[in-house]
């Protein structure tokens, strides 16, 4: 009974690498083992294979174990003070092995290049002599042996047995693969299942670049195709660019090496370029082991646009990065990926084929994408049955993935605040999400021009004006709520609506009711927001308002007191007034000739000429996706 529980201790320094575990005499007699017999010890994170030996002090209740032969998940730091039962120790029979195939892990790539295969074969034979092994176990070489080998993984044994196998001098050992320790550690990491929602098209595009050329190199060579060198990810902050690269790297089994621009800059001249060369050299070394992704986050800080300003240190870094990118495709299996939310700030020389061959644009999530993200976020949360994720997705216009994550977290915090922490029925209901909406706003709107917070107004709160309310519903609310009917009848939604009437006739209240009923982005712009003392600044502000609205469609732009903002061009004598220029910008934006590249909402955006070839299903899908309304307000 005294030996029923054993306290686990690590091996003494003299027992390191000997595969010995030390037991008390009572435990040895209970197990019925002889000295040197193989034992399998079952641990919470895996198993360990060792031989039984008595303790020097003959004390019972302890188990000193050497972890030189174990499964991949066992770590010495997780076993300190652990209590084990005698039932977790199993006596094994053993066989002498005829053949064994192993994977060798060396300390560095320099040792891998300098160590001859014949010498490595002799080192492995000596390290595995008289060692008990089992299939898929890892033999760790202790540092005191001063060997270039760090780990030896058993890939196959002959004869195949579930018991222990003894490697003798007559065992034929075949080295199947030699890898470095860093690459082996990357492959042995516990790959937690990560998933992305709403980024399926972008993820598919990245997998094509990383996986296909490295999996089928002969096919690409036969077709005369060169392997893509780089991919540039463009999207607003918080949309999931870095997460997408991490998930794709895990799925394709590539080594991910992340760097950031500010971390490369040094204090002395030439240090930044030296750091950049060192990073690419390490990426090339890892690419000889397998597919490698070199990810540069916030690349606009590392490679800004070269202009007329005198900034020689930055220009040298830009030139060095361009030179390194030109030499990526000729060596190894490395792909360079970069992410930015300011593509216009990048140097144009970076965005050409041969450097960044493909640009993947990730826009603000659409209604379907937001619903997928919310489903993923709430899958592990105890949410109430009265929560409709479709309605939540409609109410979160303009929210990116980071915003939705913060919204769900805030809703959970509200549930904690309103209920006892000891409550067994901790459920998140719709009221918690409504409270969270008051605190979490879309990150794209935090610095937006014209963003206002107005008290919600329902249609029932406005007396009379039934004809006006019906026309507003038909023009704004119906195209958003019933896009299939509009597509079926071939109707298009109006782009702009002008409300005019005397003061106090509820024009602004009607606009608030429209914004409340549609659950869409709402931007209110007045003359004070637009006009600036600097030439060209007013037009730029108005274009920025439209850009922000398109990024968060469906949206409503409300121009209050439009007569004070825009005038008639016939009244302008010089023809170069601010009002005339602002009017020209407004007319161009209303015509909607096209969208900027960075305003895409997905990879399947169709231009006006291609929309006629779309199927009815795609038209119905895009009716709500790109719905943008203008509301003008003027007095009589």
C-alpha cells in the first residue's frame, strides 16, 4: 500500500541518457520485474520507455525517471511533483530488432552541411546501441555527450511489435531524413485547430501560391512556369490578414517566419540592411528543409514610397528589400508574404510581377461573411436561443473580424456584470449584445468624418407624413430588405433623395428613422465638416466620406443643409470657387464610374460592364452588398 502512489522525480545527473528509472524495492516486488527490464510509464502527456533499477537509498514512494526515450508530447517541465500509481507502470517484453529506420535531428543547418553521411551513420549507431525503443518514440541525446545530434525519431522497426525493441550492434539502421532542430520543433508543435470565417476566397488564393508549386514542382517545370515569389495582402486593420497567413501556413505544413518593419531598423548606418539580409538568409536556410513563408507585417513601414524628400537611410532599406526579393525565386522553397493597410504608401517598384506576383485584397466583411464570423465566435459561447445571428450580422455593418471579436467579448462581459459569477446558468442573451453595441463601434468609423450618434427613432414616433414615409421606405428600406424582388423585376435602387421643406417639418427626424429601420452605416456631413482653408482639402474630405461609406455598405450619407454646401455653377463668376469644385466631386461620386481597387468587398466584384453577364443569383446577392444611398436636406 505504501507504493500505491509514487512521486515523480527527474533522474540524477549520473543517470541522464542511460534510460534508467529508479524505484524502491517494494515497487519492484509489486511489479515483479528484474533489474534492467524495460518498463512503459504512462504519463498525462504521453509515454516514456525506460529500464527498471533500484534506488541508491532504497527509499519507496518515489520514481526517478530518465526521459531519454519518450513520445513527442512529453516535457520534463510538466512532470515536476506529479503523482503516479503503480498501475501506470507496465512491464514489457522485448525483441532484438533486425532493422530500424530513423529521422535524425541536428542542432543547426551548419552541422547538417558539414557532417558527412558516413560519420553521421556511425554516430547514430553508437548512440542507439543497447537502447530500448518503440515505434514513433523519440530518443533524446543529453547535452553532456556533446553530440551534434539532438533527437532521433524511430520511424519504423523490423520486426514490427507493440512491445519494446532492443537495438543491438547487429541491427541495421537506416537514416531516412536529416532535419535541423528548429524545423523539427516547428513540425512537432501542438497545432491547435485554427479556422477562419469569411476569408475563404483569400485563403484559397494563398494556398495556390504556397502549396501547389511545392507539391507539384515537376508539373510547373514541365509547363514552363516559374514559382510565385511573393503575395501582398491588402485590407483594413483588423480584417484578419495576419491570422489568415498563420492558418494557411498551418494547413499546408509550411514554416512561418514573421518579421515586422520597425524591428529591423538599427541605430548605426547599414545595420538595418544587415538585419534584413540576415532575415532572408535564415529564410533560405529553412526553405531547404521544406516550404517556408517569410511574412513581413506592416510592410509600408519598411518600404515607403520614395519621393523628393531626403531620407537616404530609408531609401537604402527599400533598395535592399527590392534586391533581396529579386533573388528569392532562384533558391529553395520560400515565398514572401507581406501585409499592409496603406497600399498607396508602398513604393511602386515593390508591386510588380517578380516581386509580389499576386495581390490579395480583403475588404470589409459582407453580410454573409459577418454571419460566418459570428457563427465561429459564438460556437464556444453559451448564447441564448433568442439570438438571431442573421439579425446580428445585419446590425454590424462596417464591422471587421476584430470588431466582431470585441463585440462578442463585451457581450460576455455584460453577462458577467449582470449575473452572479457563481451562477450555473451563465447565458448570453440579446440584451447583452445590445449593451455591447453601445460600447463597440466599427474601427473603420473611429476616425470617420461625419460619424454621429443619434437617438433611435421609429416610424411610429413620427405622426402624419404617411406619403413621405412610404416613399422613403420604397426608395431605401425595400431595396435592402427585398433585393430578390428588385432583381426579379429588373429595378435598380435610387442613388440619391432630396428632402426639401420649411423649417421644423421633420426632415431630419425622417432621416433618423430611415437609419434606425435599415440598420446600416450612417454618415452625417455638414458644411463645417467639409470646408477647409486649404486648397483642395474640401474635395478630398468629400471623397474620403464616400470611400468610408463604400467600405461599410450598405450605407447612408446625409448632407445636412445642402444649400449651404453646394451652389449653382452659373452663379460662380470665376469658375474656380470651392463650392463648384465640391459640386464636381459630388457629381462624380454620384455617377459612380468605378470603385478604387482597395474598396473591393470580395474577390468576385464585377464591374458595370460585367454585371450584365451575371446570373440572377449573383445579382440578388450583390444588390444589398453594394447599396449606397444619398440623402439631401434643404429648406425651401
